[in-house]
């Protein structure tokens, strides 16, 4: 069978790629103006619709933003590098350090919209935690922000027979967070598994994370197990894909 001829990428993809490289190389520094629709159309000889698609693609990746009275400029926001292996190390939470501090030690970090409630879990969470009918969990929900911008919503579920009467059931878990609390009651997490997938956001997620048009979310579910193999926490995280780099390091 003859090879099919390769399709040329759409013009707006090519142009966006050129501008993206200028942003990555700092030829277009944070705060620098990005060519406007008329400028793109004239410089590359394309239609206004194509020029509009170029700017939309850069905005959807979180590389640019529109400023009133200025136009489109390069965003001054570097991605959050999330080192899964490092942040889950007992040397972090076991010493009272927040995993959140491992991700971004040099930038202003805040936690918003924190709620802690005892609820009946969904059938899926109940099955993973191997809970008996009628058993409850403590649900800890919070939104993480960097430099005032939301980047992630995290929702943890911990069996009530473990969490009730401990700081896990309070707003402030203390240094080291949930994992340090679990270790203190004899259920130290020793194994972890994370599942990752990507999809387009729900309307509530667009509002919660301030997502730009067309920006997907990364869904990351982590299971923490104690030394007897019991799942002691299910953590469902929703990340703004334009603001994260997921870093996994392995030793074969």
C-alpha cells in the first residue's frame, strides 16, 4: 500500500508554533506585547480568522493574556513542576513539611475554599476504601493558588474510623498534613499509586479554576496504602493543564 501523503499543519498551528518558541526562548519576555490580529494577518499573509485562531491557541495554553488598554501580552507565569516522587517522600511529610511547599518553595502559595465534612462516600470511593455499608469518610476539599491564581482543586477521602477524633477532621491538620496524622495513629502510608487522565472541564471546574476557553484539565487520583495494604486515603485532584508539568522520576 502506498504511503499516504502527510498533511501540512494548519497555518494557525504553524504561526502559533513560531510565537510559542519566541515565548519559550524569552525573545518575547513576560509582559511583552504579542502581535495583534492585524499584525499577524499582515506579517504572515493570512486571514483575520486565521490570526484569531493563532491568538486563541496561545491563550488556551496559558502563554498569553489580554490586558485592557494594552492588548495581548506574554503571561508572567511559569508552570508548576509537580515532582510526584519527591513530594510523596516520608522525608517531606514525615518531618512536618507540606507537599505543597515542595512544588513551589519560592512563590506565594495560598489555600482557599477549605472545607472538612463527614459524608457518605460515593460507591466508587467506598469500594476502593473497602468500606462496609453505612460507613462514612472525612472529605477534605481545598483549592490551591500560586501568585493569586488557582491551579488545582484537591479532594481527599479518609475513612472515618481512622480520621474521626484526629486533626484530619479539623481544618488545620498541622505540620505534615494528613499523612503525618495517619502515621501518628499507626497507619503510615508506605505505598502510593496515581492514575492520570485528561478531559475537557465541566462548567463548575472552569469557574473554580479560572480556566481559559478550550483549556483541558488533568485528573489525578492518588491512592495511599499502609503497610498492611489498606487504602487509607483517596485523593482526587483536578489540575489546570496550562499551569502544570507532571514530573515522574523512576529508578529501574
